[in-house]
């Protein structure tokens, strides 16, 4: 092998390694994403929550039960929870609104707690 051939092989290897480290197949934007775990407490079995999560880039998702929102663009997400009713009770959510920061390669947590209110339906 000549020096020129060795040099070219080294450049080719360095380029291949650099491109491999930039794999964006799971996230075409090239951004690192985060996750939000949303825990919903206090509702009777069969009663769905009324929660909306909004965030960067027009993100909006309705959530009716505890779960994870994955592959989120980093930024601030607003969680808005509304009161719900079942055949036997009315439930108020607390907090009604909260802001949660989602960071790259991190998991953020939020909780919405429903409590039954007294009085007539």
C-alpha cells in the first residue's frame, strides 16, 4: 500500500464513523427527544380522565389514563386537566394546569390527582 492509499482509507473510515454517529432514522429531525410520564390518580374504575398535553411545534394530545408520552421535542409542556363525571360522582382535577419541562434524553414526571366532590350532580 502506498501512503496515498493508506491516507484515503483513513479518511474513508473517519467519514463512515462520523456518519454512523449521526443516525437520525428514529428521529429524522436529528434532535434528541425526551419522555413525559403522566400519572393520573383518584378516578373510579371505568372513569376516564380529561387531560390535554400541549407543547412545542403544535404538539397536542388528549390523555384519558396514566401513561408515557415518548419522543417529545425538548421544551415546556402544558398539562391541562378538566373535571369529569361518572354515573355516581363528579371529580375535580388538581392541579388544573401545570407546566413541565422535558429535556433531551430525560424522563419528566407529572401527576394529576382527581378527587370526588360533594353535592348534587
